[in-house]
C-alpha cells in the first residue's frame, strides 16, 4: 500500500512509515477471549490491520482507522465492570492543578465521578462531554451538567471559558488528533491547563503485548508515547510536564507473564501462577502503563 494513501492523524503532512501488520482474525479472537465481545462487524472483509508511525511526531496509528460506535462502548462498559472507574491515578495528578471555584471541562467524562468530586470538594463549575448515552444518563442523575456533544462542536460557543480541561484515556480513541487538540485548547483560558492521560506505549506492558484487546481497534485508534506527547507541546506552543504511573504489584505480575510468554510459550501459565508472588517483590519495571501530560497554555 502506498503511503500517499496514509496520513498521520496528528500531523497530516508528515512522512509516515509502516511498522507492523496485525491479523484481524487475532484481533477478533482477543476481544472474544478477554471480554466476550464480537467485533467482527467492524472489519468487514479485511484480513490485516497495519500500524504506521509519523516520522516527526512519532505517533503510531492503526490503518485503516476503525473506531467503535456507541453500541460498542455501551457493550464494553457492561462487560468490563471497571471501565468507568470512580478514581484513577491520573485523577490524582490533575487534581493538583485545579484550584477552588475554577471552571473545569472534562472531555469523555464517563459517569461523571471526577467532575462530581471537583464540584463537591472544590466548589468548581464543571461541565462534561460524553457520547455514551447510558453514561450521560447516570451522570445527569447526579445533577451534573453533561452534554452529548463532541469537543469540536462544543468549542464553537465556548472559547477560552475554562481554567482546566481534562481528557483521561480519550486521546487514544480519536481519529483526528490535531482537530481534537485544537478544539480543546480553544476552550481553555490563557494560563490554563490541559490534562491528558493515555496508555504509555513505551511501557513494557504495551510494548510486549501487541494483541492486548483494549489497545486495539475498534477501541483504540492511536498509540501514544512520551515523545509524541512532547511533540504536541511544540505544535501548539505549550509548556508541558509529564507524570508516569508508579509501578504496582499487578504491573509486575503482568510484565512477568509477558516475559514468560516470550521465553517459554506453552509453559507460561504454570510457571507464572506458581512464581508470580516472588516477582511482585522485586524492583522490576520503571513505571506502569499510563502517562499524563499537563500542558499549560501561554
């Protein structure tokens, strides 16, 4: 396939290169095995999906770009009970940059747990954007202002309105990252903070597990790392600080299993189950699976 047909979702005119080709059959099997979800309808007659990389931005993206619809996300949230967590590590990071009585926008707010805490604990004026109707209904029952609207539409009538704009685990789902970021920044006041969290694809947990279902289409479209997030700061003339998720016991256990799978193949499960308790005590891994970028608008 000619790379003239493939464009980076972050920097449309940058050179791109093919880095990997994945089996659609294995993607479908991964979703079925881990989540009990059938995603075959999203791939039509495709046999393979490719991963491409932007030469300058280092953003990695799937091609063709295939993203889930409302039905997909509703099904995922039903099958995976921890999908909308009440409090995440990245919430704690963003919390430090939110002052009392500030205006806060959360893009992809889910059930509204983070916004509810800001409203109650910091007396903030909060608004959420969400595309999952069930999540919107849940959040609105808690008297939260949550709109079924995209950031691209919302920004048209909300220029420089917010002190802080957050998007936790959202940017990896986007098909047009450049427009998404431009729109989010338009709603942000000068001096305000844009808080972004994404899976860190530099992490061993993702680098060694190509067919991890929730890091594949139609759930994810983009694969971010620190270098690509840093490139965003240069694109929009932003200051940026990075925070990497601390290592937890579960991270060590999962990383150990991935290492065993690579080395032992068929004996992985037996060895992992009998020895993982010891590995959890070792100082392995430098960080977990999530990275947060805190951008400040000049």
